[in-house]
């Protein structure tokens, strides 16, 4: 049944064949092959707007922005850092906001931090906030669980109010009919 030579021969261990295939050099994909998925990409560095740059208009990104110049417009980003000599005139909306310079306008963020050199003139809507000693702030502070979506809810509220029924006016006896003649029983002129 069993031969002695087979028992003593080392055979391939489980998983060695798979390991050998994993270390093989990949071949160039042929035209009919599906593309090989690549590893997850590293997060790109923050976009930096230098101190000599003046932007008039809105900025929107899902990435990070570091402002060192002057922005006249709204900014939407993931992480926004306002440099010590930077000025932003407009609304700031970001997950994380770090203000070292000047912001004139509303600030909305999940985490908002005003450093000792910050100058903010406007309201701050936040989930968490940190204000260092020496920061200058004029406005109101409001905590909300979802400060990034406050604009959408505020726009929907007036639309719901416009559809409320209006109360009816006057009595049917004095009102004219559809033909423009007074209703029966109404005084004749």
C-alpha cells in the first residue's frame, strides 16, 4: 500500500503554491484583459494659495486648502487653514477650520479652531470649537450636531410655510358671483 520512499519525501506544504504565484512578476495586461486594480492612493498635499495671490470668486474642493493670500468669496473644503497674514471675505464651510488670520463672514465647521492671532468678524456655527487666548472674535457662536447642512434646512422651511391655506373672507351674501352680479339677497346699488 504505502511505499517507504513516499512517506519520507517532503511534499509541498499547504499555501506554498499560492505564495509562489503571488511573488511572480506581473505580466503586461493584454488588450482584452481587465485593468489591474492599484493600491489606494495617498492623500494629496493641501492646495496652498500664496501670500501674493488675490482671488475673487468661490473656492470648492473635497481636499485641503491653506490660504496665505486674500480671498473675496466663499470657500468649501475638507480642511481649511487660514494663514496668519491671510484675509477671507465670505462664508467658510469645512470639516476642520483653523484660523490664524482674518475672516470676515460666517464660519461653519465640525471642528473650528481660532488661534491667538485669529481675527473673526461673523457668526460661527460648529460642532466643537476652540478659541485660544488672544483671539479676536465679533459675532455669535452656535453649536449644532450637523453645522455643514444648516443652509439646506433653512431654505426648505419657507417653502413649507407658503402652502398653508388662507382663511376665507367676508360673507357669501355680499360677495359677487362669478358672473360679476351680486348674489341673491345682496343689496342692489
